[in-house]
C-alpha cells in the first residue's frame, strides 16, 4: 500500500512531437503558394529563381518566410510594360497599313468589274458594293437561271467565264459564292425547298468559274441561304426579283 502512495518528485512533460509534422505541413503549404504565384506569369528567369527558393527550403538556408520573393523587383513585370506597349503600338500601325493597302486593292478590283459591267451594258443585272466584309458582286438570278432551275443557261456561261478572268489575282483571295431565292415555295421533282435550289445554283455557278485553270479551287466555297437573307420585301414582284440572286463575295486579306 505504501508503494501506491509514493509520489514522483517531477511532473510529466507534454508530448510535443506533433509540432514536427505540423511545421512540415506549413512549409509545404508555403511552397505551394510560391508555385501558384510564380506559375501565373512564369518565364525562364522566374523559374530559375523559384528553383533556388525550393533548394533553400528543402536543403537548408533561409526559411520560407525569410525568402524575399521568387521575382526580384528589378525584374518585375512592370519594368517591361513600356516595351510591350511600344511593340503593340508598332504592330497596330503595321496592321492598319496592311488594311489600307488591302482596301485599295479591293477598290481597284471593283473598278475592273464595274468597267466590265459598263462595257457590256449589264448595269441592270449586275451590281458591286465594297463592304466591311469585302467586295460584293450581285448577279440577278434571271441572268443565269431559268425559273426553278439551278442549271446555268448556255448563253450565260460566257458571262461566268468572263467574270472568272476578273477573279485572277497575283495573290489569291478567298471567294464565297452564295445563292438566294424569294419565299415562294418551290414545287418540282428536282428540289424540295428553296434552300436546296439556292445551294445548287451557287455550286453550279462556281463550277463554271473554276473551269478557269488560273484559279485555285482551294480559295473558293459555295453557300445556299434560300429565302432567309432577303434584300427586299417578298410582298411585291419587284422585291422577290431582287431577292433572287447569286452573290460573289471577295474577302479582304486583313479582317476589319
């Protein structure tokens, strides 16, 4: 019984071994924050500095909190802002100059097409317009097609071939040929809708254009819009006639 009443002369110390893994976790978390910060705008020099920071952390040397920054102030992004902005301004100037030259080339091409239209007295059937999308040539459908047909008439194939010659350019441009109709429902055995008719008219006209071996087919595409992009009201015969058309869009090299 005397042994049970025996008292120790010293008190037990609290076990502090948990502090070691806790400190390691804090160190790893701080290292993670360094990685996230540096990776947001990393370059070679920043990566090297970040590597040095990790070496100091895991090999020895200054603690994480003592490391000033993975990016020295002398190399901060703000120091390069002026140079970057100057490069951007120079690039903008070059782009604007290219756009101006591109526009001038399209204006010259429009003059050539307008000259062909005037020489052949085709002002009522053809029209050109220089838009932000490019040089647009509009051809009334009765110039090329019979009603409800997508076959280019024999007498009009010569017109298509003449136009193909005007599309010859030293530096090719993308050309989109599109077909459009009025909203009168089509009813024949060949086409179930105006949409199909408009597509085939664009394709057949493009085929004749591309018989010109000086043109590269890779720069051409065809679309059909049916009655869904009218220029005028379909309530009148004049409006419907205006909506029935084939358009040749010559794209700019520099987008506006």
